[in-house]
C-alpha cells in the first residue's frame, strides 16, 4: 500500500472540515450555540419518552448559553465569549444545537431562524436535528435560506444498525436517516451526519460497515463521537447497576477503530469531528489519559504508522462490490 496520502489530506491523512471551510470562506467559521427551547419526539411521547438513553444536553452545552435569554441575547453572549477566544474570526453562524431544532410548528421554526439571521454578525445557521423531524416544508425553506446564507443541516444518524438504535431508544431506524439525507441533498442542502461509535448493540463489524453505508449517501461531512456515559442518563444508570452490560472503548481501541473506519470512508466526505469530550463533572466513564485536542494527532500518527489514509480501503471495497 502506498504511504503518501493524496492531496488535500496532508499530514492529517483525512479530509478535515476546518481546512476546507477556511479555504472556502476565507477564514474560520465559528458556531455560536443557541438553545431555542425545542424538544424531541422520543421525549414528548410522539414516538417515545425518556429520550435517547445516552443523552444529557447539559454535557455539550457551552457555559455562556442561558436558555432563558432570547435568541438575540444568546447570540450576543456567545459572540462576546467567542471573539475573546478566537480573535479575528471572520464568520459566525448560529448553531441551533440542543435537541431537535426542526421539530415544531413551521411558523415558530421560521421565526427562530429569522431572528438569528437578523443579527448583523451572523452569516448563517447550523441546525441540529433528527431524521424523523424533517418534513418537506422545512427542507424547502432551508433550501431557500441557503441561496443567501451558510446553511449546515446536522442530522443525528447515530448508528446505521437498527438493533443499536432500538437499544438506545432512538425512536427511528436507519432507513429514516437515508430518507432524510437524500431528500435534503436533493434540494442542494449540505448535510453533516452525526455517528456515535460504541453504542450498545454494535459490533466492530457493524460499526465499520457503517462507513460503507454512509459513504453511499450524499452527505457532505461527518461528526464522529465515541460513547461516553453522562451522569443522569439511563445508560449511565444501567452501567452503574451492571458494568458488564455496557462495553466502553478505551483510548487505544478507539483510535484503532477510528483509523479502521476512516480507511473505509469515502474520501469525499469531510470529517468535522473525530471525537467528543464531556466535562469531567458530568462524565461517569470512561476515563482516558487523553484530551480531545490530542486525539487528532494520535489518529494521524496511527494512520501514518499504517501507511494509510481516509478512503484507502473504500476504493478497494467499492471495486469488490462492482465485481459480478
């Protein structure tokens, strides 16, 4: 196998989102998190209650965010924090992050998006949601906004394995993700898919097959997260009762799994995240001797050790599938 990755991967050996965005927009695009007070259909009883067993929104909510404030006030607070942390950033987009941000009455959704876009320092929207919360009317409206603004649609796929989705009370199957992604992409929307590695019900083989299944879909980018147990979640309580019931990835196993996955992923897909980090006060397990900032260099080193890069096995797998 050749040891030098193709351009534009460079030293990272995978197609990094940040480098693409900087080249496309002339600099960093920073997300300002917003909590607009939405919920999810597996919380309010439409398809279930209790939410996903791994989910506690407080684990990824920035400290500057106060949901009691208006969207405009939340943006102002976020900008004040981010401009100190990332001085000189040319672009900011409003990130509707908490829960399912296309789930609600259309007029309310439109009012929330318009309030965010009305801020003079906001260049667009990133909207996090579920695949079963994307009616055509909402997709049509987002496609209209995308003519003049940066619009990033983040769809929580979480797993390509229906058994794993059922185990974590997701409330939808993988077919729902396929349908939502295809309908969004058909309207010209750029889709970022979320995938969580290590969910109960997954095997190494099923997770690696997820790379193949996602590569067949018209997604622009991918966010990868490793399973972490967050205090206050059903999955954390299950682990506390029976630790053997929830297998957790140690840091080296996770790095090797990421490398295996990325080798099988289409090289056209941008990697927006390769891991996540829960605040120590909220994380129950696992405990790594590795910070999130160290994960990318460790992954690149593993790919370099192998002489591999994103998509190097994708091409071989594609060729095998095409054979009669």
